[in-house]
C-alpha cells in the first residue's frame, strides 16, 4: 500500500484539473424567458401523438429448440 502513495499527489492534481475544466468549460446560464418557455411547452403538448413506431416490429424467428 505504501508503494502507491506516490500516486496520491498525481491523482489529486488530476481530479482538481478535471473539476476546473468542467467548471470553466460549461456554458453560462442564461435567463429563461418564462412566456417563451410556456409557449414552447404548449406547442409541444398540442401536437398530436403519433400512433405506432417509426419502424415496423421485426418478425420473430420460429424457434424449434434445436441448436443448428
């Protein structure tokens, strides 16, 4: 276990660097226009639901239980 102690400073530096890059690289928060958000939500809820899926369901193989 003592032989791995030399890895501790490198691990701490790596974790701090990842946290710093994650914080600096994020997009700044912008104020959300409440009315525009409500209009987008109402538009999304007003759209009719599509019946079914985009692709047809694949046909199931008839298994005989015998390995080929």
